C-alpha cells in the first residue's frame, strides 16, 4: 500500500456535531494523497454515528481507545497511528480551509531545503453568529530559525507563533527520533506546547506559511479556555507527580504551567534550548495579569483565583527587594493590559470586541455554516 504524504489526525472527545465539520473539511479537500485517522477517546455512541456517515470514504480510518485517556495520552496514542510522511493534528472543534492540504504540499515540495516542520496561521469562526474572523491571505513562505522561535516564546509568550500540533505538520521520522530519545512526543501538562518545543529542539528551522489554513469554532467547549479559568481540574486529570517542578509559583496559573512545560523540555533535551533563559520578572508579571483578569470572569472560580493571588504575593516575597521592585514596576507598565482584561470580561466586553472588529474591517464575512466559512461548496458539503 502506498504511503500517504499526509496523516491527518483528529482526536475527539464528545463533540459529535463539531466533529462532523472537522471530518468533512478534510474529506472535501482538493487533494488526495492523505489518510484521515479519527481517534475516538472512549466516547459515547454519538461519535461513532457521526463517523459512520463517512464510512464509505477510503481515506478514513476510525480507531477507538479501550479506556478514557487524558488529553496528552490520547494525542500521543493517536499520533502514533500515523503512517504518512508528514503528520498533522486537526482538533475536533476546528476545520480546514479548502485548498489547505494542497497549499501545504506545494509549499513543502517547492521549498529550497528539506522541511522538518511546517506551520501556518489560523482564524476563528463564531458558529452562533455564523461570522468568520482572522482570515490572513499573505503570499509566499519563509524559513524561521527554531532557536529564535523558542527564545521569542520564552521571553514574550508568543504562543500563537509556535508550531503547535493543531497548526502544523511534522515529519514522521522526526517524531520517531524524539520518542526514541525521550519516550514520547506529547508530554503533560500542555501537549500542544511540549510537542512543539520538542520538535523545535530537533530541527534547525521551520517553514512558515503566513495564511489562515484552518479555523477554530466551539470556543465554549475548548479545553484551553476551560483550563485557563479553572486550571486545577484539568491539571488534576493528568496525574502529574509534580506539575510545578521548575517554577516558583506552585499553583495552577496557566502561564506558570506553560513555563514549567518549557523548562521540563529544556531539562530533557539540549539542542536549541542551550542558552534559553526565563525572564522571571516577565513571568511574575504575566502570572499577575492572568490572575487579575480571571477574577473578573463570571465563569471562573473566584475563591481559587484569590488563593492563587495570595500564593503569588507570598512567593514574590521570597525574592530580594530589588527583584520585587522590578516586578511591581513591570506590573504598573501593564495596567492597560489588566484594564483591557477587565473590560473583556465584563458584560460590555463582547459588544466592544464586536465594534473593534467592525472598525478594523473584521469580521471578514457572514457565512452559511462552518464549511461555507472554510470555502467549500455549501450544496456539496450539505450532502
């Protein structure tokens, strides 16, 4: 059997309606050299029924776990089933844009050097209002140094400018090399960050496509969004022995856990991490901004956030006076960011965000549905 160029992996957990859009957006692509693997994380029968709608498609392979897995374990399980030259993950609440696979294939094939990792931009689709945001249409591609991406991430939390699994593809053999070296590709706490960092550590450069090749929907059921406002529940599901091993603040603040992931990977491998250091003033400042922002959200656990703020202050006091003053100066410089966070979390937040998008020329357009937003023929996609 011919080895496919792409393995597209959709790990799914109890999002059957969104899953239908994700599967359709792959099977309707104007590109044929791929396999699609839908990995069912011990879901109820609704998921299987959705997949059965596409059972006659030769590209589709349906697998199911024999037990419920946490997110990192499921992503690791699913990605190991790939057989393509390049592997990409499409979450069950996102969908590809028409022509995405063809664009990625052409970009890799025409590149002047071998491509280990390729990543791209994404947009957002509001399925309730049927509005699409964040379409990017820049032409061309560029190679970026892996070390620069890691350094930018460590100093500025450039999280959306990182080849995370849901917005990238990587060579199958690179992932196998990583598994031989450290045991797995997707590590807790955040498998999208840890896998990206491990891939960057094993490659000198990555190919960047400055276009929105897929779109997220279903923000209210996002694991990342839910973890941000109630992170303790998500972290406890991972059974990690010491989730704060390398960071000073020992409570579930998302930015702190991401930095812990970064330092965990740095501790595993050297590679492009050799001289990467954490800006601890930026660390304390960003953790403070996150907690203060969460305190205004109606869906966040206020009691827990106040405990996190208390622990933040307690930890800061363990550092010398010079460092403490530097942190408070940095916080004052970011008051605008904190105020914006308050506004976004208020009742007026959604209204003001809509006004901003309108003034900036966004939303880009109204859509009939997710697949119409992705550029697929609506009549065909409805069949």
